[in-house]
């Protein structure tokens, strides 16, 4: 089957190429801001907002007289930026119409103007793009060396290339359409996962994944650099150097987080055929000011996202347990439910059967039991001897509050 995937790796440009990359990013940023200004003006005038195609035609008409410098870059950079603006603008009004803007606050707000002082930005190119073992050829930029050789497939159909900057380093993400073989069935075992702060993940078989806590460990260095920056004169070169050093620290934090998430999710989908996770309300957890920083540092949302797309690659089932299911309060041995369980109680003690074990391990075991029970129930209604593994990859969502689905009598 044909699948669309992205391969991201770091570039190694020379000084001339770096200048071209900066020009393309600046042109895309200018086109986005210019298009947003036009959309706001038409909205205030009570007129229909122009589409990305209309804006691109209008921008092309102004190029010879007002923006001749735009001829130095590929036409795809401003064109794709206007398309991104069109999508962001439409998404905002779509959420307003469906009255969901309050539930997704901070995610689908009105498009903001892009500022060079906050980020160089990114740009997307289409058309004649060629990939080699150690380099990539982009329109109007030329051949750029890659830090990692042999990572991007050279014979797949290339759809686009997105170039981005982060803390002085340039990256390229190649979107390709390639033929993928039928997923190989992984080990027919079920596993329950309990995500946490102190320990990133506790599995129902007793395995634990440590949380790197990248932001916490970098706080001392960040505080020192922020003090240094505050003493620098505004708009000075020394202040810019300090700001760049802070950006490098934040980039390293982000890379450590993503690396831990990839190691956890890859291990889960490679070694198990059924994964039970909890439907965490991350946005609500971030409202707790005592835990917000630790929750954000744990990257729960990224772990969930990676699990979902990797499960499709490996033909693995994911059962999402409802967030109101009392997995921590329920005894995994006898099923008795405690009326209360404080957050500080890290050891679960069952008063009925005397079962004593780690709180997170008990929750992971309960999620595994619920997932297996749910899949067995589904297979009993039509699957022939498939056990708890379905023949096709799918994601099963167990909604909270329905007793039949979460195994409560």
C-alpha cells in the first residue's frame, strides 16, 4: 500500500547557501504577514476574504514595482506560506462556528503575525526536488549536504520539502509517497501503560522507562543565561549571542524529550500486539500550577501521537481507556475499588485481599486487563479464534462512563 511519510534530517549548508535559506525563510514570513494584513482588511470592510490563489496573484502583480527582491527566491516559498495562512484562517472560523474555540484555547486562535525576533521560521518547496545518499537538491538553492547519509529514501516519490531553522541549525523534512509492505505481526502480547512524571512510563509487566526531565536539569543553566541576557544592552551583539545560547539550550531540551518519546513508543509497538493507554486530559493537567511544568516536560501528548501512527505501521492495536476509569483505585488482583486514594500514596494496599504493589504498576495492570477483556468481547461477536488481536490495524476508543466497556458491573 502507498503511504505518505516524512523524513527529517539536518542540513550542512555553506555560507552562500545559508544566505539563500535565510532569504527564503524571510520571503515566506513576509508573504504570510502580508496576506494576513489583507485578510484582516477585507474582514473589517465586510468583504469576502481572498483565498490563497487570489493573494498569490495579487502579490505577483506587485512584485515588479514594490517587491523586486522576491525574484531572488523560489516562487514556492511565498505560495506555500499563503496556503498555510489560508488553512490557519479557515480553521479559526471553523472552530468558532462549531463553538469549540473555548475547549481548544491556545491551539486554534486567530493567526498571528510572524516575527523574525522570535524565530527565523520555515518554508516549503515543491517541484523539482532530488534526493541523493548524502545530499538533497532544492529549487533555486542548489545541492545541500546532509549530516546523515542514507536516511532519506532516494527512489520514493517526493511530494515536498520543508526547510526549518532551530537555534542556528537548519533541517529539511522530505515528504514522500512510498510503497509499504504489509505490516509484520508483532509479538501477540498485551501490555498496559501508565504515564507519569517521576517515571515516564510503567508497564504492566514491571518494566519502567525513566523520565529524562530535560527542562528540570537545564533550569540552572537557563536561569544563569537569562540573568546574563538581562544585563546586556538591548539590540547589542552580545545580547544576540546570549539569546542564541538560550535557544541552543531549549533546542537540546526538545531533542531529549523527543528522543525519550521515540524510544518508549518504538519499544512498545515492536514488542506488543495490544497496547492499553489512558486518555489523559493534558490541557486540564497543565492548569495545575504545581504540576504544569513537570507535565509539559514529560511530553504526554507527543507520546500519544507517536503511538498512534507507529501502531498503524506495525499492525498493533491501541485501546484507549476512558480518563474517568478508576485504574489507580482498583485492585488488579480482586477488583475491589478504593473510595479514596491520595496522590501522595505511591504504594497501593488492598484492604480486601491484602495485595501490595506499586501504584503505577497496579494502574498499568488494570488497563491491560480492561483492554484484553474489551478485545475478547469484540472478537466473541464475530472473530474466529483471533484472541485479542484483530486481523487489521485499528484504534479502539473505550469511552468513559459506560460500564459494559470498562468492565464494571
